[in-house]
């Protein structure tokens, strides 16, 4: 068996060209592996009657805005609750999501570390651990809280594309029990 050694020489331009082709191929692969947020981009709003643990229902207005960013996407959602006492409570949240390197799973970029990079919050410090995934026509945002006694509270927002808007399914799960579930339609603005 004879093994021959090639006398091929690599020029700096040839190496640079090969690296550029490899880089473009890696970007194309990474882009193909990531799910596309574009179909979800827009503003949506709607209302629902939220049934409380005690069986009473409370009207709630809900809205969400989904926008594309340079590195991923942003989800901003607001809920306005109207109590029988006349009290109105409004809560808004905004979370930026960036690719996690795991295909259709996105990490929340909620604070900057000492190097200026966006990182997750720490659930062991009572902060929510948030992530998102795109599965076909459904964008799901998860928010996990760890209680001081080690129990957990998970909020899950499934937003599924439908004609003219999104079907929203929201659930709050505490230690395996569904405490609250809301199903409603959010119309595209």
C-alpha cells in the first residue's frame, strides 16, 4: 500500500475564501434550524372571563405584541383585570428572546452580565426563568418561578396562529396542579 503526500500549497486568499464559504454555510444551516418568528409578528388584543379558584369570574383584557429583533424577537404582553370592587389592575411584561442553539427553543435575554451579554434571570433567587419555543403555528412562552420552599409555579402562554389572529391558551400550574386556565381569541390589530 502506497501513501502519497500532496504538495498542494494553500494561498492566504484560498484559505480566506474557504473560511468565508464555511461561514456562510454555517449561517445558512443555523438559520434553517431556527424557527421563523415572522408569521407571528404583529399586535393582537382580546378579552376573556377568567375563572378564579373560588369559582367567580373576572373580566380581563389581554394584548400581545410580537416583533422581530436583530438577534431574535421580543414579546410584550399586557393584561388588565377589572375587579367587582371597581379596582383595575394592569400588568405588562416585555421579554427579548435569542436563539438558544437548540433549534426552535429560545432563551430569554433578561439582564446583562459583567461582559455585557444578555443572560437568564436566576430562579434560585426568586426571579423567573423564561424561555420560548416555536412548534409549527404555536409560539409558547414559559415562565418558571421557584418558591422559597422549593415548590414551583409555571405559567405557560400558547399563542397559535389562526385566521385573523391568535388563539391564546394560558395556564398557571403550581406543583403539578392547574390553578388557572384561560382560552380566548386575540384579534390582529
